[in-house]
C-alpha cells in the first residue's frame, strides 16, 4: 500500500511533505508527488492533509 494524491484536491500546502517519515513526498508542478518506491504506506500524510487529497491504496 502506498499514498496516492488527488491532483484536483491538492492545494500544495506542503503539510504532507514535512510529516512524511520516509521523505517520499515532494512538490512537482505545483502538486504533491509520492515516490512510490520510497513510501512505506504508514498513512501519516493522509491524516495530516487538511484538504483530504491523500488516500492509501
């Protein structure tokens, strides 16, 4: 399982980037992007996102 970011909901606030323990999230073209090979599927980013733009699939 890895984090997935809904580009339509992402507001580029950066909340998820600072909270990711695996440093798997970055901003790419004004949308948060998950490096799936680095993501550990912990869900911290999902819980942190104030816009509900992240799911764990």
